[in-house]
C-alpha cells in the first residue's frame, strides 16, 4: 500500500501540485522554516503577502536574529498568533549563537528550537534537505483520517499516535520533499474540510472513507464545549494632536510585545483608573461592544473615547508608553487596536459626533 499511495500521489503532484509558492523558489531551510511557521493555522493565500514582505526585511537568519523584536512584530502585525513571531525571533537568535548562524540539519537540534514541533521540524528538513521525516499538519491529518477511517478527534494523543504511524508508513524513501508538499497539497486542494473533490483524488480507490461513503464523518470534530467570554474596556486616549496613547504589552501572553490601548476591568470607572495609573482624563463617549474571537475564548471590548488633559510623569515610562499617529513605524499593533484606530480616523463613531477638543 505504501508504494501505491506515494507513487499515485507523486504522479498527481507532478501534474497538479503547487510548485510556484514563494518559499519553493531559492529554497533553503530558513525560507522553508519561516513559511512553515506562518502557515500554522493560516491559509496559503493569507500568508503569501506577509511572507514576501517578511523576506524582504529579514532575508536570512542573521537579519532576523539581529533585528529588534518590535520590528519583527510590526512585520507580523495582522497575521495573528503572535507567539509564532516571538518564537521565530528567539529561535533565530539561538541559531546565531549556538549554531554559528546556520540552520541545523539534525532533527533533534531543529526540534529543540522555540516554536518548532515534530511536524514542522520534519517538514523543514524534508523540503530543504530531502531528509525522510513524516509530517502531520492539519491537511495531512484530514487526509489520513479519511484514508484509514481513523475515528476520534485527532487532537487526542491516542488518535494522533495512530496517525503518526500511518504518516511514517506512507512516507517514501525517495522524493521526500515532493511527497511532503504533495500530501499537504492533496489536503488543501482535493481532500478539503468541506466539499472534498473525491472524483479528482489520486488515491480515492483505496481510500476507506470514500469506499464506505463516509468521507463527511472524518475527521471527528473536536468535542464541543462552551466558549468562554471575557469582557474588558479599552481606553482610547488622545492628545490635542489626535495621537493615541499606546501601552507596550508584556512579552508573553495574548498580543505579547505588541502595542495596545490601556485595558481596564469592565466594572471599573475609566476616569478613576486613569487617575491612578496615568493622569486626568475627560471621557467623551463609549462605543458599542466589539467582539474579538480567539481560538479558545471570545473577548468583548468596550471602547471608551477620552482625552488626556494631564499626566503623572512618574508613571509615564517611555519604555512602556508612547504617543502613536498614522506616521509611526515602531512596533506591531494588536488587530482590534488597529481596527479601532481606523474606525476613529474614518469618523465611524457609531452615529456619534466627534467630540470637540480644546487646543493649546
């Protein structure tokens, strides 16, 4: 079965597979690595423009390792899951300091880098160096659960173990780079999550789910549980030059290292909070709640528009706070922050009037 599966898949890839993706040109471990990290939980079409800009700014490991984290986050801004960018930067510095600036070719050394798991390590070494390693990203999981009718949510350890065994058994000894791309392409183009095109699949004749007319049942969905909701206020503070006061977030956690509006507990009075932490403000209005959804919870944001009339210098640490305008180029912005800025600057104040401000 192994030879039959890989031979048919590679024959299909030769005719229909993707061979002109940016990271397939001038292929190197560094370029493949960046693409693999960006492609985690993100579609190819979304990644391509980010990847192109990222490579122009950070063309090699040294450029990435020597850059400021702010610069890296700015080029990642909008792509989401910012821990990926922080780990990418940290791993580049480890490669610079521990591997003489050369991306390692040893599997265990690659696996030890921040942000790289078993599948990503295998994909990098397979595509950049032709080393034989199985992969098991989301597309491959879907292909294999259907091909072998593997029941159970793939996120469960026992189910994942079965899939890894199948992935290893099917990976050929030759043309590993092409095979790795081919099985990812099969999941992305043919064996899609909804409306799979089984009549165009090169391995449909031996696919158990196809033979049993049960493709829609696989993979088993993640057990549902109620998504929790968190509620905060975001304080959109402006000065008389219409600049926004932004705070640098802690280096870990949600939006780690990015710039954002001050966040206030939902039950706290914004003016009282500001008096204690920043200075005196005049609150003009509160906008409707805006929901931002993460993979594991909803965040309901209540934007509060205010003007800062004086500050407490002892708390206005320049490394933590800055005034931000449309020409600012420092740091990445969290997605809701960018959206709220755009709404404000476009005058989309939820049918409210733009507040008058004193100048001078």
